C-alpha cells in the first residue's frame, strides 16, 4: 500500500496551512431533531425496554453530556415527541374538518387517521399508549391522557354538529358522548395491541368493518 502524501511538507513549500479533514457539526436545531429521530427509532424496536440516556448517547456516538446540551432531561425529550404527536394529529384533524362535513363520516375519518398515524410511526404509538412512558415522569402520561381527551372532544363535537346540520336526531348529546368514548377506547385498544404484538398486529386491521360498528 503506497504512503499518503505529506501534507505538512506541502505547507512548508507553498505557505498554505495543511488541509485537515473535519466533520461538519450539525446545527443545534438539527442535532435536537436527530436525537428525537433516534429515540423514536429505538422505541420502535419490537420488545424494546426502557430507553436510557446512556443507550441513546451510544446510538448517536456522543456523550450523555452532549445530549443534555440540547435537552435538560430525558423527560424533555419525550415532551418534544409528544409535541410532535399532538401537532401532527390535530393538524390532520383540522384538515379533515375543512374537507368533511361534521357527522359520523368525519368522525370515522379522524379515527382512521389516528390509527394510520400510529401504524406508520411505531415508536410514537408506544408513546401514545404509555408503554414507552413507564418509569418516566408522571406528567408525560398526563399529557398523553389530555391528548386522548382532546381527541374524544373532537369526535363528540363532530357527531353532535352532524346531528344539528342533518336536522335529524342523528346523535343527541348522550349518544355523541357514548360514541366518542367508544371510538377512543377502540383507538387506544388497537394501538395497545399493535405495540404489545411487537408491531405485528396492524391497528388498521379490518378497519372499515370495525368503524361501521363503532359509528
């Protein structure tokens, strides 16, 4: 194998500093995104146990101290994942609301969207059902509970408004509440089964047939 040229000798002749191969450092925002992406990837491994900051740092090939330059704690990392889940889900709910009139059809599309979101993002599904939050700060589970409460409220509103717009007793308040509660229980159950089956049982399995029974 031939030897590499002597960069230091070249600098003496030309007066230029020797070229040094440097790895471009990601910007602070980019590093935060990278940390969250790797955390989500680790969560979506079937049978994955509680993710530690040591394991996360090793996966990123950085020190734990480097993680804490971007997040004050692991709880803050999970909060950022929950922020992403919330903004994604409710952003899509708003889009459905702009295209679909209120009623059972809109509610069914919302349920289908949430299940499809979980299926495409297995790590996020584990966060949503709380499996990934076991042993973490209790405020994280409280935030996920709030997300499901907001989802139930959106479904209840759609069903109630659908009854008004149809000028028929499609879903009076009591029935809207019951249907929305049943729909959220269906979502949570399907996501839980998905996570605990090692992501083998798709949450959208026989979806249309199930939605016909829920709504």
